[in-house]
């Protein structure tokens, strides 16, 4: 409240209370009074004064505002002093507990974690290898009992000489299986020797050739699959005893198929033509490789024959010459690659014809030497050397042809 320039007075006359020159400064109350009609404002002020006096009258005793203010200030001062004293006391407690020299906490940590503290003594006693009851002592006893040589529990458990041990029975079973396998190997060796001597029984020519080619193709990226019992692209047609897939392992190289036909019976020229053409078509192959037995070969003294549908060769069904099989496969592979190479791609046809003629000439020598073998019982060292030289020369010639094909960019048919 702010007083008017005149001195305010409160005059009591009987039951009347008169207030003069009193100004109340309060923005909120002034806004409230401003909303009242002028004729209502006096009545509102009278009610406010009456209500305020009645509230003061109902309070116990009288309220000294200045006294209350002084009391609050004193309370705040006393509280501040109490807080400061409490802070000092707490600070002193912490300093006494944590000070480096003589503090309760460092002393306690030193007693428990120091160089000679309880934890060190506890750990030393627990892991002392010289104490039998320590953890290390017990671990050493356990290790000695279980792993301490042949007399330990593990040694007895694994001792194959001790009857009743696990490895004793295991060794017995292994030896029995080895003996069984040895007997089987011996039997197979005997069968193989018998096969070489011409006494092979029950092994079909077709299976033998497929098996030989499977071993030959191990070192290449090609594979062979027997197909003699399966229909080909033609329904109900089983022509084509096996299929060699060239570059089967390496998909980045061009892949094509060579159909293999194995025959142990003689065939006319027309039959041969139809057989090779149908086998190629039925097995979706680029070229055919026909393997005859010597008895069924059209010319037993000629190891190879070049046909427009592929390569024809002849071997002894009881002891196939792997050199002939290998050369026949390489020739078929080369002629298939030649078919896939366009003349316009840069293939040197003159060189190809020259190298092909070299193969044919050497094959004639190969056939002549084989013919000479029919008149003697044993292969002499000279004949054996001649055959190895010719086979080596044929291999070199085949490599030359393969080089010519690799140099020419491939173009699909």
C-alpha cells in the first residue's frame, strides 16, 4: 500500500470506522475494481475492509508483520550456520577417514590389500604349490593321479595292452578290420592279375572303358558319366554308353560334350555311320568317340580311325591300352573344339592340317609296331622304347593343335 500525500487517518466513532486518505497500490486488485460499476465500488471496498478486519479479529493475538520478517531472517541465518557447521563436521569426518597418514580408510585398505594384507596371505595360502591343501596343491595331486604316466588313471584307460581298457577293444576291432581289408585287397589284386592274364570274368567291356576314362580324367577339368541305362534326348533311346563333359569343373571355359560308344561286335559302314550320328544326337554331343574291342575292330592293326562324326579306336577289352584311350580322348576333344571355332576367327587351317597329318603318320607307325607284336611273345626293350617315343611325339603334336585352337578366338556354332 502507498499512502496519499495527505496523512491517512482511522477514526473510530462508536460503531463506525472511518478511513481517510488511504491509497492501495496493487495492479491485480485495481483491475478487479475497474470491472465493477462505479456505484458498486464503494460497497465492494466496504466489504473488503469488513472481511479483512473480521479475519484479523478471529486470529489468536495480533500479528506483527515486522516481527515475523525478523524471525524468518533469523531462522535463515541460524539454518545457514547449522549447514556450515554440518558441512565442516562432514568434511572433517571424510578427512579423518581418507587422509593419507592415519586415515581409517587407507589403514583398512592397507590391512586388507597391502603387501602383507589379509588378501595376500589368503591368496598365498590358496595357491601355494608347496601346501598340499592349497588349490595348486590339490590340482597337482589331481594331475598326477590322472595324467602322471602309464600308471595314471588316463594311462590305464588308454593302455591298449590292458584288458578291459577302451583302447584294448578298439585295437582288437581295428586289427580285425585291417585283416578283413587286407584279405579283400589281396583278393582284388588276384582278380586284377587274372584280368591282365585274360581270365577276367563277368566284367563288361563298357564298364571297364568308363572306369579307365574316369581315372584318365582325374588330372583334367573334364568328367565322365555312364549313360548306357538312361534315355537321352530321344524318348526310349539309350544310344551313347557314356558322356564326357569337357571343362566340367571350370565354368569359365567353354563347355561341350563328347559321347562315348563302346562296342564288342563288328559293324558295317552304314551301321557305324548311323550309330555315331544317333549317339551324338541322343546325348546332345559335339562329337563321338567310338571304342571297339580288337576282335570287333574293322582294322585290328589300326589303332585309330578319323571319322566325320568323331574318332574310332580299338583296344584289348581285357587289358585296354590307356595310351590309346588317352590319345583318342584328346583327338576327340580337339576336333570338337575345331568344330566350335569359326574359319573367320583366325584359325590357321594349314597348320592344323599339317599337325593332323603328323598324327596320322605316327598312328600308322604305332599300328605297325603293334602288328609286329603279334608275332612275338614278349615286348622287347627296343619295341617298348619305340612305342614310348611315338606316344610322346603324338602327345606333342596334340599339344601343338590345342595351342593353335587356343590362339584363335572361339565362336559358337
